């Protein structure tokens, strides 16, 4: 989650003046989290802040907006025909091409109330909230990304950057299904590998890097050692070569498509190649949720749930470490 400058830039290039609506704060239940955003222009919109009457009214207000920024708070009750029971504070801002030059930091922090804007105009260095300055320092010094939040009249959002490198090895039916399911997820930087250019579809989702190579295992040197990998090529020999290379290279997660029989044979062959049981056990096989079925989309849904579950567990562990 973060301020997606590239998406905003592309939208402005297509439509001109664009309004960005972001959830700045919530109380109680909400259809989306703080930082969820949508872009609105004269005859369309992209992204979502949760749908329903809240989104409909927010888009209408953004199109009618003449001054920027604007904060508004909405109760998610009978007045909106929703029953979430909480309230949402929305921030609406308008952008044109000339405004993009101001968005060149790792954290987009700006005053969004009249009082904060007036103070910032007088003594900017002193009026930035202390909590915000601490978060900026933590990002610079420790690489710790803050969560989007509204602080003392300032809206803070880290710039969107995919946090997880995912390498998908194989462009067959399952590989294509995985791209369809995983490419819309904002925190994945996906590299898609196969043996020849013609094995890929003509149109590939934005943000996915296509990487053909006759010997895929040789391309592994380009992957960061903390990357995640899904191995599902058309050849068991290629799959084995990739598993062997991954164990030598390093990874944060590696999943192999296959049956229990395939994995038993692979364990034996990887042992013969010099890998110990603990190393081999780091590879997950089968991937996803086999109970869902073997249709490519069923496999893709299971794998997506598996990866999202890992990410959620890691995020919880990081929060607990910060508290400690």
C-alpha cells in the first residue's frame, strides 16, 4: 500500500486533470483500509475505496471539486445505505502534470487542513509534526516504511514500491493463470521466465517483466536472494535444474508444482546432488491448495492464498518485533 505515482502519472497523461481520493482515517468498521485510493476524472475512475454509496458519492464530489485538498468524514450507516457501522475520513486532491514534480520523495507528506497549511507556509521545518519527522528518519536510516496515516493535519503516505520479488518459472497454462491472479496485487514485482519468447502470450500484464532464456537456471543469478519463486515449467528436468540452482542461490520461498510422487523423486535426486534434508525441505511441493483441484485457475487461487498468508504472517511478526 502506498502512493502510486506511476499510476497517477499514467492517468494524467491519458485524461488530463485527475482527482485522487484516499482513505485518510477510519473509525470502527470500513470497507477498505487507510491508504486505499482511487483516481477520478471527468468520465471515469480506477481503483476503489470500497465501492457502494461511499465510493459513488466520493467520485461525484471529486468531479465537482474546485479547491484542493478537501477532507470529509462519512458515517457508514443508514444515510449511505451501508451497515459497516464505522466512519471514514476521505482526502480528495486534484493533480495535473505540473504537480508531479513535487512528488519525488520516498514519503509523500503534505498539510491537508487549512490550519496545517497556514503553519507550514510560515515555518515549514518547525511545523512538520514530530511523529512524521521520526517516520521519515526511520525510512532513511532503517528502511522502515510507515503506514499511511493522517497526523496533526498532515497526510503521510509512503511511495508505492513493490516489496516482494516473485519469479515465476514457466509460461504454460498454470503460469498464465498465476499471472492473471497475481499481477494485480500491488506489492509484487513479478519476473516471468521461460525458454523462448514465443512461449509467452502476446499481451502481458503491466508491471510483469518477461525474461526468455534457453537455460532458465542461468538467469537465477539476476534474482535477489530474498526473492520468492514458483517453479512450473513444461519439463521435469528443467524443474529439477531450477530446484538445484535455487538451493545453491538462496530464496525466501520456493514452490514446486507437482504430485507427492514427483516430489519424492526430486528429493532423492536433490540428495544425490549434495543437498541435505533440511535444505531440500525448504522447497514447498505441492504448491497451493491441492484440495481445490487441478484446473490452472484453481491452482493459481490456492497459490495466491498461500503467498498472501505468508505475507500476512510476516507483517504480524514485524509488528510484534517493533512493539518489543
